[in-house]
C-alpha cells in the first residue's frame, strides 16, 4: 500500500492570502493526485504563510523570503512525497530568456 501524504497550507486571513493558498492547493492536488491524501487550508493571523508536508516544513514565507514559484514548490513537495518522479518541464532549468 502506498503512503498518501498530508499537506497543510497555513495562511494569514488578515493579509487576505486565501486565494493564493487555494491556488497552491489546486496545483498540488492536480500534480500529486496519487500521492496526496489531502491538502488542508489552515487559517491563521500575523502574516504567516507556511506549507508543511506530514509536519515537515516545505516553505515558510518569513524564512524563505516571500512566496514560492509554483515549480519550486512542486519540486520541494515531490522530494518528500515521490522522490524519483519527474516533473517534466518543472525539472528543467530556465534558459537564458527565462523559459
């Protein structure tokens, strides 16, 4: 039986970051449909925006400096939930023009 993981996105309600949290939630559920049991949204205050997988910190706005690019977030989540899996274009470094 494959372990299915739990992601928690903790977001600041005062900062109105719910839509951002929902967007990341949808991206992770779409990309990791077979690996994730759930992606929970946890409201908080005080400017917090944090993403944890099974209690392991993946992204923290204050520690990591802002919000993650979705490709970076997917790489970090992948490294915990499906380390051998390719993310296709998200795994390729950007070219000189940024694409």
